[in-house]
C-alpha cells in the first residue's frame, strides 16, 4: 500500500483522449464497484445519438452554464472542443460526505482543478498506443466529421503532453487489459479488496 487509509473516500479521475473506449472502461468500473457513484458532467454540447440526459451527461445551454460559473456551481469546468464541460461541486461534496467513492471522466484541465481542490484524488490517464491508432479509432467510430476529428487529434496531442500530472498512465491497447489494470489500481486505493492471500489475520 502507499499509506492511503482504506477508509478514506476517494475521487477517481479517468482521462483519455476521445475515442479511447473510455465509456466502456467507466462502465466496467461501475459494474465492478457497485457502490461507487459516477459524476455525470454538465455540458453545452449537443447529445450524440444514443446518449441519454442525466446518464451520459446533463445537457444544458450556455446561459445556464455561464450562470453556474458565476455561482461557483462547478468544482471544475473547462472549454473542450468549443463546448463547456463541468462537474457539479454539490454532487461531489454530498457524495463524499455520504461516504461514497466517485468516478469522474474529465479532461486534463479539469483534473488540474480537481487536484487543487481535492488533492487526495486518484488520477489515471489512458493513452492510445499512438496518435495513428487514435486517428483510426476516431474515424471508425463514424460519429465525427473530418474537421472534428482533426480538432480532437490536436487536443489529444496536448493532453498527452500533460500526462505527467497523473499518478498512473496506462497504454490503452487492448480494452480488457486496460480494464483489468484500472480495476487493480482502484481496488488498491479503496482498500479491503486485496487478493485473498494478503488478507489477514
Ligand atoms: P466528449 O464530448 O467526447 O464526451 O468529451 C470530450 C472531452 O471532455 C473528454 O476528454 C472528456 O473527458 C471531457 N469531459 C467530459 N466531462 C467533463 C467535465 O465535466 N469536465 C472536464 N473538464 N472535462 C470533461
């Protein structure tokens, strides 16, 4: 262990350039740790097909978002790919006060802000094997225009340059391996979920 108290509640932050299968990874974490909450972000971008209000995001307009900035509604917020994204401060504080761990899927800018407010957060960066692979993944997803893909690739380059602020950086090559590694990291930090051989007395 690394000195973290097993009882301590944590924020677990996952960041990855888009197209890295992050949704699948987050779902696997929530399936494995059923008592963990997911921080559903607020965004001003339009829903993609299949995305559900309140599940994938809370979709709000720019006026509401900007009012939230003025009212300190966001624990962190950022403008990503031309849209606002933010995390509800009330949701995090109420979840932690209720003794729950919380999973966040946010970008590098948001991670910096959360770390300054909640320094005990556990941070994991999922990086693509290469930018070429990321480009292929974005293209095969078929949801974004070539211009959007170009913006997302530029953003990915910047994010990868900041990955040193994360405690863990995992190459996201085969999804099952990525998920297994991530579940191991989370189990370690939550405590009480160690392999049988190390459990006492
Ligand atoms: P997408 O639009 O593809 O769902 O997400 C675009 C990017 O925004 C991803 O890198 C995602 O991690 C990030 N993101 C999603 N929600 C939040 C949030 O609440 N805050 C911040 N800072 N980034 C977010």
